[in-house]
C-alpha cells in the first residue's frame, strides 16, 4: 500500500486526537465448526469405517468361519467397534482430523495453544467421548454452546475449528 508521508502523518494525528481509534485492533481467530458440518464429517467417517470393516474384518471372519452375529458383545461386534475407535483415535492423534474432517476442512485443536493433543486427551475425547455421545442429545449440545463444543470437548479441553475460515473481531488494545 503506497501512501505519502503527509497521509501517514495525518492518520497518526487523527489517532492521537481520538484515543478510541488508536486503541482498537482487529483480531482474527479460527471459526468454530458447528453441529451440521461436524455431523456430515462424522457420517463420512462412519462410511469409511464401515468400508474398512467390510473389506478387512468381515472377510477375515468369513475365512475362518467365525460367526458375525450374536449381539453387542459378539467377537465380530467387539472387533468392528475396536476398528471404529482406533480409526478416530489414531487419525486425530496423527493428523488432528479424520478423513471426514479433512474433506470438510475442520480439525481438532486444544484450547491451550501450548498444549498438544496428547494420547490421554485423545483417549478421552475419542474413546470415552464416543461412549458419552451414544446419547445423541448430548452431541446436539454442539449447536448451542459458544465455542461449539460437545460434552467430550469440554472434558478434553478441545474445540473443532475450520482450517481456512477465520472470524474477525475488534478488541481494545
């Protein structure tokens, strides 16, 4: 931006004469991801895990003649649940996002910038959090909280943000 010495001097004198102008600053922060974008990312992740389970776990069980039925605690259900939970935990730890979050351009970050996503945080957020969110009403809380956090996000001290979308706010300096 080109400006002359006189224009710069004039703008500084205006800021000095009006302290409100001099003490305002524009702050950019990553926008929080709301309920619907997180919902669609989860649906995409669910489809990925479903595909992985049906391309790997199901053929292995068929090859060995093991039963795929038997309820919630059958070996097949337990194995597919482990694959589901490991997918979310490993992807979030390594990339801070799952494939669904990558497609929609959102990622998980810690509310404490100096703190990385450690395994204990990932374990709680992705494994215990999935159990907590089996009551889907608790997951709907994301749509009503200021930082768009679910119950699992509150406990893990994390948020989900857009990668390339920022909110501008003005603040006093």
